[in-house]
C-alpha cells in the first residue's frame, strides 16, 4: 500500500487490497490472485481520463479497483450515448479482448480511479490456465448482457424523460444506497452525462432535476442526492 494525492490509499497488489468486493476477479483464490497480480500494471487516473476509444484494437482489459468509469458510443454525427456506468470490481474491454474485435465503446473515468491493466495476450493465457478465472469471465459477460437489456428497456420503453430519469435515480439507490432509508447516493456526473445516459437533452435533465426538487421528490446538496419520495419516483417509471 502507498499514499496518494487523490485522497485514497493505493494498493499495488490484490492480496493486501482492502477494496476487494464481490467483483469478478476479486474472489479468485489467493494463490491464483497472486498470479493475476503478476500480469497486471497498476495506475491511478484523474477524472475524465480516456482509457480506450471506440474502434481501437483491443490492447487488453482495465480492471477498476477503486472509482467508476462511463462507457459510451458515438454516431457519425457526433451524438453520444452512455451505455453503462462501470463500478469497482468490473473489467472494461473484456468482450473485445476475448474476441479480438475493436473496442465497441469508449471508456472514461468519472472520478479519480485506481485501475489495473492486463494485456490481451496475458489475459488469454491466464484464463486458459485457471478455470476459476474463466468462471469469473463468464459471470461478468453474463452480467453485461443483463445490464445491457435493462438499459435498453429503461431507454426505449419508458414513455417520458421524467420516467427515464426517475428510473436512473432508483437504480442508484439499488446499487449505492442499499440499506439507507431515505436513500442517499452520489451524483458525480454532469447534466450532460446524465442526458447521454438516458437519451435526452442536457436542458431537459436540468429542468427535470429542478422539478424533482421543487416537488420534494429528491434533495441535492453538491453531489449528494437524497430520495425523499421513492413512491412518487416509482410512479413515474412506466414501462
């Protein structure tokens, strides 16, 4: 472990890491984890750092140890849609690293983050030698498929922008605010990020957040968001 000017401690190896979660590569046996450490390169990135771009050849995976990142796709006209917010414990670029196809999304940190990089060749050799690591890969790919379906449902089947934003806030409660009543979570994304995540305009997001506050559905103090009326938010989500 070593210090950091980003406000959190850094961990160079998985065996001593206190951030270990139920993440896909965090739960492998210590002996296998030690071998995994040997093929990783650890770095700390500021918020807004681009880890890889859409269409680039797959160099390898980026495992989030601490922090979060957004995955996005863009059209030829420059329109951007955020497809996922990746949390600690997730490996970015996994499917492309396995298939050899170009990265399907761009990945950018949302906050200062410690990330481990594993080169594609090393990854393929590692999961070929360790069945437990292969199982972790399968679990992440399955979770990505389910999350993609949930995101499409929320974006395409919601009848209003208010419903989409309410659904997003409720999803934060499910992941960040477990056990909290009222639910409290961090909203570290800009209004532009939120608009790209739910497929609407930045102006619409700004207007809806003000409406939610005026109706006392939520409170916002800086990046801290508190849900005051969960039932009213749930009523807005019409699928």
